[in-house]
């Protein structure tokens, strides 16, 4: 992660708004080690005045969290804020010509009604951001300067089934997807809720937001359809388990027609041929295989003659599901190799 | 758990064959605290000569593991052996008129071909044992003396959907069930496999045996159909996570017809009205709610107008999924309150 | 834990004030299963109106938490309150002739100055309670009706070294004890602190209150000396690790004179001969050996010729370190076998 | 960790003998990301023919483990073998002029009798290696080409007390050190022992090798004395807890004379002024503060007027306790900034 050899290069200045949460801390770590950017300001709220080293000693960083008051001195801004708080900040940053990457859900959905239903908030209409999933929208990301970074569950699910959707291969048609995902508890943020305490969550599993999770419309939109008028039946059950990091998704897919295992596997390999961070694996994947990396592993565990697929994906919710993917998006917008600072 | 007040009662003698594994240890604990039985012999294999207190100090029991050589002195025999090893022992115990409860999969399946396919073993034909799930087959259990105790995953799945099957309510018809279950690692037994070491499994999740788990035919049989010729589509993905005990099952059920939430809930309440260990819960259940108990919690998390149900169940794999249910079966065969020694 | 066989016996009524915390929940579980008491009222504060089954579904208890307004209808009162809150309640309960067992630190210290220094509170002088460690003060407990239940760390430490102190064997003299103890996180109570969240504490260890923990004067007092004017040098470092339950103490003891291993072992065996819950073990103990039990394991790991002892103890902080010991004390005051309801 | 910007630089070739264990895997990860070395061969034993990606998918490395047959093509050799197996390999590698870093205990002890006593092995006399703790022996390491890398516990303990030893400050004299250390279970290697399984070690703590651990003579030697003829009394109790990585050491130090807190703190700051990986921290350290880093945190928690110090240290056993420190040593021998590839 050292950049000692590249000191002479021109570096882009980058700041993080909302730097003190878990995603912000991972961004801090990645950007400190990134060879072509220089970390400028770390903005926070309740932690203003504290040092990074107070909250995250492992980062080895003594910078002080500041309050954000509309500054636009940096070349690049990451926003890692609770949902709703980026709504006011993103438009002006975009207008001032900055590279902006928002990790919240505020600008992910194009359909205002769905945003309102799933986020219980009115969407600010001023900024149009590209949905930052490089494996699906690489060209759009490269051309633009504003990216809405995908959700963690959404990433693990979309990447697991994207090769099955029209535009990629015409002969395949998805009838239904039933998904259960288990997330590390860091996905709930740096929290003080009793229900997320060690004593409550150690050796525990808990499902929540069954059928109403806000990533549902995001997934449908990325797959070319919508939650309001879906082209296939989608069921999603998120869970938290006794792990800090990682998302493990089990995707049961029903196709309209019989499927050939070799053909399906080939389809996935072709779809992800240029994607350095998605690995189509021939053996079962595990959370441990991807944690602390930006990889999303995809394993096709079973294909039946009747057109039923069982796909397992794994990623690190704070990396490929948040900060890692955000840096991958930044790399693309800076016309860098998308792996820069991530391997 | 003390039985100091009931010393004067006549007690049944009970022995455990295969007492040194995790299920055997739980059986030991439960039977030591049971008011109407007396623990006679603990038979083991690799642990012969060792004391219970060497392996399981928490049990506070100094009995010595012995080798089983065909003894039939006890009134009741529990067998908690690896699959295949009860095949030879059960028939003669049954013939000698003992109460026999086998915790393995050896006598669960009536269909010999399915047994051979899923267990890779030929089934011994001499003993016919009742499938020991009290909530479905209480009367059969009470009348008999030989019970094949259900599998842990099977218990968590069958109890989650049993009220939806014919014979109980005629208007409901299940089209498909897609199930993912996460099990505690104790389900793999007292093991020395690298892949089950703490360093590999802490904060990890791993799916396995996708579509080929041996509990699949057991579940289908208990629900009145078969894996060979199923009346509904069944997909099952088992996983192990970073917990020692517990099974958490997410059951996505498709009915043939629309469903009314109140009606479904009522159906479950009626089905389990007499079942002290199945709790139909109105709020989300968690592993923590049932661990170290014999309860199986069932929560109907979602019923859609299109006939899609999302049901969550939780139980302790070593209790309601093994030793607890075995004692519940013993209680029934002894004509006791089925809760005796289990609350 | 069932008491179905003893329904005809006279039962004592018992209530818990502060029933909704972790110690209160363990008390609830133990008393529900106790053969000679009947659980009457569960008093709580923030949880008034909620059911036990809402907070602790595993207990299988539907009782409703009530507000305590000075009631004295029960025969026995347990208080499991945060430090300071029992100060006002205990005196009147004691005066009304009830059996009272207080699990807080409010009445443990006889020295008012030490109480004020370590608890930052003025001690109420009206009630004199016996220090409820049966292994040291069994006769005093049996004769009285009011017990101050020992602290969790204190129990694990006192029981590890008590046989070495005067009155028991005159030839042994302790010069110094250096102790490090690792506690399960449930010791911090049912908490919503960020620093105790799963994401912060999983796979973590943290020392705290080095040299100032409030159990220090309690330990010194129980061993016949005082923190103010100690007869030996005592250093104590408490830690929390990534476990919910259990305390594991490493006690490095320096004697004034050389020690003989066999003699020391014999000393311990004699001291604990009548103590059913202290096990002097010949092999290393572990947290897993005692968790969910009322045992305190003591292992003398090393005795050097120079008089240095290394002693390891393990207990469950919520049982022998709190609720279990409290019930043990109740049993003694009721003139019952002290194991009743605890094995 | 990417080295894309430094492709044009001359790189040293490096191979790892014993690459498939946990330390070997961490070495692989660090060396893959190191800007001035190129990973040449990965030698293993039971894993010969398997790919790194089979065992450690997170490393994203497809290299195949080979059998070591005396090759000397690389510039640098790391050995990460079980104790005893490096004895035969190190001498010839050293003689052929390679840079050699041995992570085992085979060449740490100068005293042959102590080696024999604590490792139960005869020491091979041919190679003299420098003890590779940069904070104590930086100049010796820089000048040489063969380093014996310190043990994990030894690192955490030596770094916690080194500033107190003669040669550094004459007025301080240590009389006794009592140390308890809790290690992550990865310290036991990639293991298939039942006692290290998840089911046994989750939420557990276990002490072992009390007073006989092989790091004892190593620690004494590094501090300028010996286990055979010690200048101070040293007691060491190692434990494993329910965490994968990390060592947390509690060091209770008795000085011969009274100590002044400010003076002690100043002593530590001066001693570690030039050490980028030792952080003298003013607040309590935790395992979480150092895990996945090469830092060793040292916190002086308490200094009493009587000359008693309580020092807490934390490091990652696989990094500063093994692979990270090994790379730090390599950097020094290559005359690089010792942080290269480690931040």
C-alpha cells in the first residue's frame, strides 16, 4: 500500500465526507495507500476534532476529522453518509465539476416513487449520477464524473445473476429469483444498538426487512426491470450473522427454459472476461475467500435440466460492497487501470 | 435439572450407544437431569476408558465410557452413532423388546433406493422404526417402542411447512419450496477436520452439498411425498456459519393459489395447538431465541397475495434437532408429559 | 428443570427486582426451574410492561415486567440492579424480615471509605449483609437472611487463592498475587455502547480499569485483609474478550516460603472438600468446561520450589459469578441442599 | 499493494520454503504486493501440486506449490517451516550467499542446552543467524544476510519491556516480570486438531505450556540474560482465545526501585523514537488496533510509586509476530526503508 516509489507523480487531491463510519474508514485506508491520489480532508460529524487514530488505530493515520462547510478544494469527493444526508451535498459538488462518488442510496434509484417508498424520503432531482457497477456499466462510468455507488447486498446479488439478463444473451429468460443473503454486522454501521451488541449477536443469526429492503428496487433497476413492474418474480431475505465483514448470497434462479450447465458456465465466463474483480469459481466459495479483498466470487453450484440454477456469491461488504468498489469507480473516472490501489 | 425430590420413584434404566459425540453429550446431560430415568451405561468407541469429565467437564459426570458388546440390560437404548453404524445394532435391540431411539439416518427412509442414493449405503431391512417427529406422528410414537429420530435440518424444515400439507387443510397446495439453512458447526460432530478449525470457520460461511443433502428425501417423505417422485419442487441449500449451535432456515414457499395472511397464521396456530415445543411467533425469530432449549420457533414473515410465503424457523440442532427431540420421543413412549426433563 | 414431580410441596414465593438484565434473566431461568420456589413478580425499569418472552424468548416465560413500588408480598427477594440502586431498597426489605439477596456491589464492602473510593458512592449504613460466598462463609449464610452476592471477578479470584490464607493453614504466607482475568462481555450488562458492539468486539481483547476495578477491595476483604492496608501485594488487570459468558483468571501467587506441589494440592482438596461447586482439577481448565454451569474450576498449573504458584480458574460470570451463586445462597438460607435447582 | 508503477525497477527474486501454512500465506500476500521483489517459487510439502488459490483464494494468486529440492536460484529465501525442518536447509542457503530469513525457532537460541530443553531437538551448529528484531538489533540485521525471525509471543513481550533493560538506561533494574498473553488460534498453524476446532474454541479460552513455552529462553536471551541463569524472575502463561489473529500481552513488571510515570513514558518514547512499527500509545490498546498491520502497540497502563509497572502490548501474530517482521528484516538487509511494502 506504500506509495514511496511514486512520489514524483502528479497526484489528485481527494476528500471524504462522512469519513468516520466503517465505509469511510475503509476508504481512508484504501486512499492512503493509493499511488495517484493524496488524501486531503476527512469530514465527519459527531467525531469532529477527533483523530483517525482515536477511532481506527489500525489505519496509522493522525489526521483530524473536520466539519464540512461546503469546501470544494479537492479534485475528488467521496461521500459515505447515512441515507438522506448526501441529497443536499451532491448537486453542488457535481456542479462545481468535481469527481463525485456517493456511497449512500440517495441517488441510486431513477424512479422517484420507488425511492420514496423504500427510503421514506423525497429524492432530490438535481443530480443525475451513473450507477457505479463497473462490470455492467463500465463505459458510462468512464465517460462521467458522478457515480452513485451500489449497495452491498445489491452488488452481491446483481453480480450473481447479471449474465442471465437480456442484452447479454437472448436465449435465456429469468422467471424468478429467490435470494437469501447473510451480511456481516459492519453493514449496519458503527452502531450502539443493543440488538447489535456482541452479547446479542455472537453465535446468532437474525433475518430482517423481509421483502421490504431498499436494495430490492436497486437490484431490479440494474437488471433492466423495476420493482414496480417486474419482469420476473424476486424474493429477498437479508440476514445478519455473527461475522463482522462479508456478504454471502444464495441465489435460486428459475429460468423459463431448460439450461445446460456448460452453456451457463460459459455465459458467465464471457460476461466477466474483462472484469478483474469478479471471479467465476468452479468450487464453492466462502466468505473467507473474499474478505479484505475487492473480489466478488460467483459459483454456479447447480444447474438442473428443468432450468433451475443455484448460484452462490461472496464479497466483502465494506470493499466490493462499498469502499473498494468506490475506488474502482474512481480509477475508471481517472482513466486508470481499475485495479490500481486495490490489489 | 436435579431429581433429588423424586428419588423414591421407580426409574427406567437407560444407556447411550455412541455417547461421546456432541449429540451423545447432550443426551447425557438431559438424561442425568431427567426425573424418571437413571443413566446406566455410556458406550463409546475411540473414547473407551475415558471419563465423561475428561471430554465434557461441564457435565459434571465421572462415568467411564465402555465398549458396547451387545448388552441389553437397560430398559431404554439411545443410539447416537455415525450413519451406518446403527444398522447392525438396532434390529436386535428392537427384537429384545427395548425402547430404542436411533439418532442416525439409518432407519429414517422407507424407500431403499433413496437411502442408497443419499447415504451411499444399503439399508438393513429388519427393523421398522417410527419417524420420531412428535408434532406430526405423536400417536404412532406413543404406540410403539422404536423411533428413528429426525435429522436436524429436516426438523427445522418440516416443522416450518408441515401445516401447509394435505391431510391438515385441503384448500392449500404447495407448488415449490426453496430453502436455505444455516447450521452451527457442532452439526458436523466432534471433528478434527482442518476445514472446521476455528481459524478457518471464524467469521466465515460456507454452503455445501447443494441439492444432494441426505435430509432431502427425509423431508419429502415426512411431507407425504418423495424425492423420487415429488409433488412439489424442493430446493435445499445447507450452510455452516460461525456458530456452534443452532439451525436457522429460510423457507420460501410458493402455493398454487393466493393466500390470506390471517388464514395462514390461523392454520399454523391450529396445527401446533398441542405442540409444547413449536412456537408460532409473531415477531422475527433468531438463533439466540432457541439455543440451549428444545423449542422450534416458526415465524411467518411474509404472505403475498400471489401465494408466496416466507417462513423463518430456528432450533438448536443438538436439542430439538437431535438429543432434545430424542428425549421428547422417549417421554411419549413412556406415556409421560412430553416436556418432562426438557423445560 | 421441570418441577412437575414436586407440585404438592410447599413453595416459597420469590420475586426479582431488576429482572430484565442478563443476571436477572439467568435468575429467572434458574428460579423457574427450582423445585421449592415459585416465581411471583419480575420487577424492571425501562422494560416495564414488556414480557420476558419479548426480551428472552429462550426462557419460555410470558410473565410481564412490573414496576417495583415497595411491595413485600414475597418470601424471598433477589435484587439484580445497577450499582447504587439497591442502596435504598435493601434496608426496608431486610427490616420486613424477608430473605434478601443483593447481586450489586452496594453492600459488599464493610469499609465505607473503600466503598466511596471504588464505587464513587456513599454507602447506606442501615443493612448489614453477609458476604455470600458459600465456600468461605457457609455457616454465616445459613444463619442469616440477608446476603450480598459476590462480584464475578471477585468470585473467580477469591476461590482461586482462598486455601492459601490464614485460618486455613498457618504455614503458608502469601507475599503477592498478580492476576489477569478475561471476562465474557455479558459482564458489562445488556448494553448499547458502541465499544461493546459485535463489530468492535468480535476477535478483540481489551483491558480496562487497570488497578482501579471495584472488585479489588472486595477480594482483599474476603481474604482477610484490605485494599487500604494490604497484607500482600495485589495487582489485578481485567479484560474483556470475544466471548459472551465466562471468566478465566490467571493467578500468579508468590509465597513467602518454598512450596511443595503435593502439599499445595492437598491443601486445596481439603479446603474444598465440602464444596460441591468448586472443582480442583488436575488438568488445565477452560471456559468451555464451566459455561452454563455453577462450577468454579481451579487448576494449580505450576508450583516452583521458590514458592511461586500459577493457578487458573474458570467460572460462568452469570452463574457462579452472579445468579447461580445467588440461588446457592438462597438454598443455604432455606436449609436446602445447596445444589438444589443448580445441577 | 499494487506495484504497477514500479515495473521498470530491478527486482530481487524471492522464494518461500513452507509457503502453504498461515505464516507462509501472509508472506505470499506481502511479497506479491512488495514493490522491489518478485515472487519466484512457493515450496510446500503436503500441498505440492495445489495452487495458492485452492488454499487461500483471497490472495488472488494462481501459482503452484512445488517441492523444494535444494534450489538456490532466488536472491532471497524465506523459510516458514515447522520447528526442526529448517535445521538442514538453512546452512547451505547461507553458504551459497543468499539472503535467508528463517521464521522457525531453529536458530533463535545461542545456548544449545536451552534449545534442546525447550525444543526437544539438537541444534544444528553450522549457521549463525542474527536475531531479527529490528527495534533491538537493527544495525546487526542491516550488516548481515541471515536472520532468525523472532517468535510471536516473544515479539509481543520483548517489545513491551525492552526499554527497561540495561544498556539502554542504567538507573532502572527489573526484578520480576509476570506475563500472560492471549494468542489468536492461527498461531497454532493450519491445523486439524479437534481441540482447535470451531466447536471447541468458539467463546473459549485455554492456557497451555505454563512455564515451559519455548519462547521463554528466547525472551531472556533478547533481554540480555538467560533462562538458565536469569537476572530477573520471569513467569509466562500463554493462552489461546476465540480469535484468529493477534497477541495481547499483559506484563506486570517489578522494578528494584520506585518509578516515576513520566520518566518511564519518556524512556519508552526515546527507545522507540526510530521504530516505525512500535507505537507507544497513551490510551489502552486492543487487538483490533493492530490486527492486519505490522504495528506493535505498547501502552504503559500503570506505574506505582513502589516500582510496579503494568504494560499492555498488542500485535498481529502473523504480521509483526511473523511474516510482517520477516519482510521488515528483508527490507533492512536490502538497505530499503523498513516500511516498504508494509504500510
